[in-house]
C-alpha cells in the first residue's frame, strides 16, 4: 500500500533465484477491459500485460524442494506502471516423519474462505474486484502426521501485507492502479463551503511494519480416507494494513484540509472448525469461523504505540476505524466430473454488523446471508464455459461472473468474460462498486 518498491525488489529477487531451481511454466497475456457503465473511480491504467510464473509442483520424493508462483503486471496507459503479486514462494524440507515449509505459503485451514474472498487467513491477490485468488502467509510451517491425525504449526516474525489493490499518494491526491478500490473523500464541507482535502503520509519505518509475529496451528482428524474434522486457531496481523489519520484545516497556505495518514498494523485472532466428507465425486464441507480484531497475545510490535488505534473528530472531518468481531457459518458442495463441474456454497453472518459501507478506514462485511453457485462445462481439452452467481438474501446483492476460454494445443489461450454486479442497498459493501460492470478479453501464450 505504502511501500511497493520494497516488495518489488523481493519479488524480482525471488523470480531470479527460483528460475534455475526447478522446471517452470510461464504465461503471458494481453488483457483489455471494457466498461459497461461509469464507475465512481476510474484509474489511468488501461490495457495491460500480465506475466505469470509457476515452478513445478513439490516432488514428494525429494528431501529438499522449492515452489513459487506469482504475477507481474505492466500497464500501458499509466506511464508503464507495474503491479505484482507473489502468491507463494517457499522452501520445502521433508524429514523422516515430518515436513517443514519456510517462506510464503497458502494455508488450507479454512477452505471455504476462498470462494467468498474473506481474506482473513490468506491475503487476497486483489488484482480485480471479484477475483478469488489468494496470497499465502509468510513464516515457518511445521507439519506432522500421527496415525489419523495431522498437525500444522505456523511460527513467524515476518509479515508481508496484502498490497493490492495498491494505493499511492501523489501531490496530495490518493490514487490507485486498480479501478476496483474504495478511495477516501476528495472534499469536505466547512461552513457550507466545499473545501478540498490534501493527503500525505507520515514518516514510518518499513521494519516496524514487516517485523510482526504470527502464531497458529491446525489439527485434522480423518475417520476414513474421505472424511474427517479439523480445527484451527491463529494469531497474526490482519492481511491489509489499516490507515489511521489526523487532520487540520490549513486556511493560510493551501486553503485545504490536510490529512496525515499513518499505516497501521493490527493483529487479530482467527478460529475455525470444519467437518468434511466426500461421497464419490461429491465433496462437502461445513464449518464455523470467528475473527477477533481486538485479541492480544503477548506484546505486539506497535507502529506508533498508543496512537495505533487513534480516532479523530472535528467539525469538518471524522476518522473512526472500527474493530468488530465477526462470526460465520459456511458450507460448500463441489461435484467434479469429466465434462462438467458443479459448486454450491452458502455463508451466514452470525454476529451483528454496525459498520457503515462508506467508511474508507473500515469496510462493512461483504456478506450477511448469501448463496453462491457455479457451473463449468468442459466441452473438450480446449474449450470450456464457466458461470458463477452469488446472491445475498439480506442485502439483495447479485453478482454474476461468466467466462468462455479456448486453449489451443496448450500454447495459445483466448478468453472472453463478463462481470455484472447489483447492490440496491447503500449499506452493502458492494454498493460503492455497483457501476463497475465489465466485459473483458485476453489473449496469451505459454512458454
């Protein structure tokens, strides 16, 4: 969000290092987006080239191995701006009765979270609004099996936050390479007159952001090869940085309200329980999850000590980040067949939600009582069609995604997609993006 260059160096370094380690697969696509209406915010990014990279999967026969996957985006219209994502990049060691992964890895402790893009356990890649792609947690993960039990333990003192959709401050304005981002207000009203807002970032140390602890564990019991129960608990930084701020009215030099933003790391505790069972090709999973942004485990490394949760109230500007607990029930059923795939999902918010949808400093929840279903028709090895629909019965949100793809001899890839979103209530998380319907196309080659 505030230090893209630092993570770009890490991404490029890993890309160089991982290339000679394993066989790899690359993919380059040219992507174009067509707006179907006029959104509240439109970036200058335009068309783009996306470079995707993935090493070969972990070989279970090798004692030491490495896996990495990531994306690098080049935007043509925005002065050739770059955007990037390192989804996973970790070193794998296999011992006699255990294994250790060190680096950034996507955790499978709460698998229903990905479909709903909750982003509590793993971070969201965040390139587009409705993408469900994730980024892993950074640390050392110890795994061991004892009979029907499987144990995972995560320990880390390094935190890499979610940086997409990226936000930059230039000449007092908040901008983004992404069209799908909620931005703070540009103006406020003082004595009945509109006054511009000038944003700036306070001084901070990158080390105070990335040197943050995480500790978690997952236990899984399988009563047979197709079913079992699992439970997890983790204490870690929230994947997205929060932004606290203070403000004052400069009516002498700038004649603007000056807002100074502070990048802030907030830890939370996340717990969950899941039951899973397969019936032939039908895989079902149901569970409960609970997130507490007020939890504390020992002494965290504060960014600005007592000011890490500061609020600000004045006649012309109010900043009041919310830290509210959330609990969910969720379930999924997925049927995998050779010629088609079916998916049915449900999520229910069990806790109360009072956060507003128009607060830049703390978004409202994405879902309250929603049902989602998808189907993918696989006509042959080259041609397929995918359709997905999500509907929230509490807010009447309606989100549709569809895509046609054609893969020619695993060398050339062509796709055409549509994303349509309806959010009739202003209290919905999606109301800010109700004018973000798009038609997109892409053409790519494998190497």
